[in-house]
C-alpha cells in the first residue's frame, strides 16, 4: 500500500499489500517481498504482517501460484455502508504496458483504454458469504462496505474458526486467537493484467458488547473456619463476546462487608476468573450469609458493565458443643405414680446445624443401676419417665447424672435430683371416654352447637376400692358435669348454651375427683371451638359518601372499601362487588376493595350517583352485606356563560326616560356555585347604557333621541366567577321608535316677508307657488298636510292649496278688482300620535302686471295683517292608526309601528322623488312663461336640491 493512500484512508480501515508473486514464490520463505513504502508505514504494518502470516501462512506455504497475489486489509466492525476498504488497482501496483511508463503506479486504471490499453476489470471469482459484506467496483477495483453491517461476534464466534479459502468469499477465524478474517477471491482482467488475487479483510473488534453473567444469582459457600486469605473461585464468570481489551478485564464487589475482597487470575488462554478472598474471621452463628453485587467491567472506552447478585453462604462446622442452661434440677415423684409418668425433661442447646448439632442423652456411669432401672432416659428427647412401680424399699432420693453428647465434643452434664414421696393411699382415678372429636387432649366442637351437646363420659374409680368418691367441674364456661343415672360413678360432660367462636374460641376446664380421705385427682379438658360462617361482612359505614371533581382522569381513584368479617380463615376473607344498579363505568377490585371510575364524569350531565356495593365472604354458603355509595361530582369551571339568544333586539320609544328598563338580557351558566355566578357588562357604549348585573336589566343612562341616532348596537360580555373565569359575548340591537316630538319645518317660503308676483293673465288651474316643509319624525309622525287657515286680500279665496303636496293654484280667473296683495296663512301639520304638531307660514301673492314700487309692497308686508283663523282641518285620505293602537298589546304595537316606519320611509323617499320631478317640470315652465312664476323679490330656485331651514314665526 502506498504511503500517500494510506495516510488519506480512514484509521478504521488499514491495508497491507504483498507484491505479485512469481511462479516459484512462496510467502513462507520470502518475507522480503513485502512492500514497505516508508519506515513509518512499515512499522505501522507490522501487526498486520503478523496477522497475514498467521492466516495466510498455513494455507499458502503448501502451494505456489503463477501471477497470484494476496492482499490484507483490516477494518472495524459495525461500519456503515460505503466506507472505502481499499483500492485493488493501487495496492496491486498494476503498471501499464506502454513504454516509458515503467515504474509508475496505475493510479487511474479506468484511463488505460483511452491511452491505448484495454481497461481493467475486477470481479469476484464466485459468490460467497463474505461477498455480502463488501461491494467491488468492477472498473476501479475499489472495495467498499455494503449495506449489510459487519458484526464480528456473529461472524466469527458463532461460525467457528479455521476456515480456508472457501470459493470466492468465506470467513476464517482462529479458535486460539482473536482474529476474524473475510476471504475474497478476485480476478483481474484483461489477459495483459491478469491476476488472481486473494484478499483477506481482518475484522477489528469494537467494544459493542457488555459483560454478562450466565446466571443472575451466584452462590458461593465458605466454611466458617476458613483462614484469612482463603481463595475461592467464583463459578459462572462473566462472558463478553468482545475480545482483547474490549473483553472482561476486572471484577469488583459493590459491598465487601469488611470480610472479603476480589482478585482476578488470568490463565494461559487469556480467560479471567474472579476469586473471592476471605479477609476476616467468619462465624456462622453470628452471621450465616452475606449478599453483595458482583460487577464485571471490560476495558473499552467507555467501559461497559455487567452485574449479578453474589450470595456468600457460610457453611457450618462443628465448633460448638451442647450446653445445659442449668446444672441441676429438682423433681418429686409420688410413690403411687403410675408407670410411664414423666418425671423430668432435660434439654441441651448446640448452636451448630445439622449433624453437628445432633445431641444424644445418656446416664453417667456414676448413676446406680437401680436408679437406671427405675427411671428410663430417652436418648433423643431427654425425657425421664417412671419405668416401674415404686416399691416400699426403694430409696427416697435418686441422683441422676445425665450427659448431653455431641459429635467430637466433651459431654455437658446436668444432675436431676428425684425425691420420692411415699403415700399409703392413692387418689381417685379419672377415666375419660370422649364423645366429641378429640385429639391430643383437645376436644373440638363446632360453634353454635345446640344446648346439651354431649362432650365426654367420665368414670371415677377408687384404686383402694373402699372409699366413696365424688367429682365436680372446675373452670368457667358453658359446660355442665352431671351424674349419668342409673350408673354410679359415671358423669356426663355437656354444653349448657350455644357457644360463639367470635366471643371465645377456646376453653380450658378441669374434672376434679376426691375421696372421703381427702385425696384429689384432676383431669384437664381443653375445648377448641371450630369456626362456622355465621357472620356476614360488615362495612364500616352503611352509607359511603364520596366526592370527585368533574373532568377527572380515566381510572381515577375514588376510595378503598373496607368490610370486616368476624369469622376466621376463608370464611372471614372478604371480596367486593358492585351492585346491579352501579353504572358500567365504575370498577371495584374484588380483592383490594379499591373503587375507581373508568371515564370522565360531567357534573352538568349528572351530579349525583347512588348505587350499592356488596361485601361477600368465602364461606359455604357465602354471606354478604350491602352498603350504599353516594358520589357527588364537584363542579369545575368548564362551561362558559350562555345567552338564551344568539343576539337580542329591543324596540324603545325615543325620549325614553333615563335609567328606564329597556329589556332583560337572559344568560345561564351550567356550572354551579361561584362557577355559575355571571356578571354582565357593556363592552361599548358604556357611557350611555348600563346593565343591572343581578337582574340582567339593560338601562339607558340618558334619554334617547331617535332624530340624533335611530339605533344602537351593543356588545355585552358575560363573565362567570370561576378561576380562571370564562366569558361569552352577545350582540344587542336597540331600535328607537319615533315619537311625534318635532313639528314640520317649512323650507319654502323662506320668510313671512317674501312675496311672489302673480300676473292677472294667469289661467285658472295654473300653479302659482308651493309650500315645502319637512318633518324629522318618521312614519305617520312625518306625514304632512297643508291647509289655508287664514286669508286676506281683494279676493284671496281665488287661491287653493293641495293638502298633500302644498302646491298653491289659481281657482278662478283674476279680475281687475283682484289687483293687489293677497296674503294666505298656511298651516303645515303632521299626523302624529297622540297629538299632531304644526307650523304656519304666510304666503304673500301680489297680483299685478308689474312691480313698479317695491317699497310700497314691503310696507304692506310689514303691516300686521288682520286675518280670521279658519278651524278647518286639511282633508287627507290617511287611515288613523292611533285608535287601533289603543286596543293592542305592547308587542303587536311595536311590530305595527316598525312596519309603519318602514312604510313611511318608503313614502318619504317616493315623495322626495315626486317633488323633484315636479320642480323639474316647473323649472321648464318658468323658462317658457317667466312672467307668471317669477318672484317679486329675490331669485329663488324652486327646484333646489338642498334647502336650508329658516325660522318662520307661527301666527
């Protein structure tokens, strides 16, 4: 491999190339043919050369090749696809055949064709396993890693080692080393450059596996008498598939307990075994076991760890001997004691285990044979019993020396001093015959047995046969001992009332017999009651009241039910179940009694739940009790206030008094408590309107004038009292209804002092002038009627006014006597309800051929006219509506007024169009006959679009 190429290549991939061999070249015999570009490169490739001969040597030393070459590369396992492994063309040092190119390396083999030489071709001789891990460029000869990741442990540890060249691609590994090699056979063509190349790719290990113990718990037994520095191998050492420094390097304990340490030994195969070393004196009787964690650590960077539990058991040795607590015991025996009566019991203690703690009891050789014959010693239990009847000549005191013998121990000694009390008479004998079940002196009765249940017969005997005997029952309990007639000395023990296991499960009574000489005998009777399933489970509370906030998490905990059962055993074990009325989304654990709800609860949907739960015991038949669960869902602020309407509309008459009630804004909130409290506020127009939060009443702070503003649009916000607060808004439209509060406003004539010239030649029926007025009100309040209520002049009745349009026309032909000033007092009145309003204006008409003296006319106008007021109202065919309104309710009235208002607006619009059209026609007529309609003073355009209102005094 050339030095320049090697320096550029990644450190993860290294290559070592050998020069092409001649027909007689053997790599085992000629190491001088190894290419060394530089001393540094040669020194760096020494390990690879070693690996080369380790794997290549055993196979290639036996054969020779013609034009054969071997290449060795190395790379790390786990590399991604596309990593360059090596270039065969460069590393084989292929040279072109053209002259003058000797000694030069073929850096670009693909150029040979363009230079007159056929192009190189590289190919694998045949498919194989190794070919799956590399890709070969047929033109450039470059080897790259493929998409299949190389796992060294899977390739070599699982597949075994020692494979030779296998086809074109195989795997070789050495069982005695850490080597793992991919083997490839590559053909280089054409014939001029023919090579058969054997490529070996050594796979370098990376630390991708942590040490692992074969078992999770390891046990080591150490004798308690092990001396310090005792070494014990820990079986099942950790295994790490990685090799070399990446394998297991050391072990340690998490807790040495101050008694142990660890050491690691490495064998000739490189395997490391942990050894446990004892560092202190052990005593099984003080502590018989030590538990720690053993940790295996590899040498990777960073290191990986594996652990297992290490239990160090201390095995027993016989380092303790039997010991008696007392050195002597004193006992007494009556001379009339029966054979087999226990006299004494001795017991020694050995702190060892198993066979090391086995104790046998024997008499000392100092004990006389007579004592041995009278008292028998059990070797295992240490019980001394009377083995024969006590005769009259027997010694009154016996000293029994008893030995406790252990394996390899000096016997422990105890002395039993037995004193025999001689008696001339023997006490009565009590012979029981049990009717109820009895075992080892204990009588078993079921609870709730009926009264007078027989327990046992007792026979009282006098051993002497000459004394009268009697007996009685000693102890408390529902029992009775009575003579059983007609037999003498027979007594029956029976119950006197039902017994309850839960009140008292056990009784101990005694049958006492005595004879006339005063000797007593006692027989202890133990009565054990057997429990019956006579108690049902009992809940602590029959009503279980619970609360939970709505919108709870699924499977939320509610409570833990608890019921007690006085019975014992299985009969007292309680299971919990939901009643049939419980909703399906409640769950109750039958064992623990934990009550949960599996879904979210919504208080607005349902606030209270009430259902039953059952507690059932395991008796046969089972008993149960029922409790009631009352669950209240607490409110959370999860609902915004809701207005009953999407928007609100109110019709209010204008000039409505300040703080008058306009209407109620109704809003609701599904939440409860503070979360359901709603406060209303006006978001805009708050300077005019206000809302009573408690009642939701909307009020206007000031009187409203329709002529200033006909409608208002408000936005009202409703905010609840939750934390955080929720809100909603609604739109409120307030429409002002018109009230007849504006009299008609006369726009023409502009003044009572204005006048018009009327020619005597004016034909009857011709329009002379008009009165034009407007009303700021709407509807009927704005419908205007015109009438002449006063006249003055030579013949003022010659003129009439149209009540609808206000047009003044000439009724009759003018005569010579009609010359002069005609003054008409015109009343302009609306049709408002309840009282129509009006204005008046003076219309001055000067009949003459010309205006020769204007000052004279103006002096006539300044004189106060004496006009008689006519009370005749104008006749306009308009249906009065106020009579109907009086009989209607409020709401129909508002609807009717709304319709009338809309109609009035339409009417006013039509009238405006009509007047303009008429003015246009008049304008054309004035152009044709100026002498008829020209005003005497001032130039007035009768068809002006905008007429400024002027003050006209009412007469």
